[in-house]
């Protein structure tokens, strides 16, 4: 969920053609993550640093050429910021 929050912020500040890089931990939902990122970027690749242990599930996702879907309007909706919770 942290990565999706970062992607939400990214959609507000990244210009068309921009690049987004994030550390991920490969797990059961990684395929879903790739498909979500591919909706916003032409090229999505995963790279594991050579210095990372073979047993580690950490990697980096490199998303290139930011191209939001036609008609996409980013929003910063966060129910925790709603004053009814105060």
C-alpha cells in the first residue's frame, strides 16, 4: 500500500515521459502491482541489485515514460484527513 500511495503522489507531480523508481518486496501480489503500474507507464521493469543477497525478496521497480490513461484526473482522497474522524 505504501507503493500505491507513492504512485498516487507521483501522478500529481510527474510530467509526461517521467520516470518513477521504487523499492519493492516481491510477493504474491507483484503481478497485480505490475499491471497497475503498466496503466501509467509504457515500460515497467524490475531490477535486483548485485549487492542484494540471493535470498532477499527486495528489488526495485523502474517505471519509464509516464503516460496517464486518457481522461485520468489524479485525486488525493484520504479518509484519514476527513474532519469527522477528529
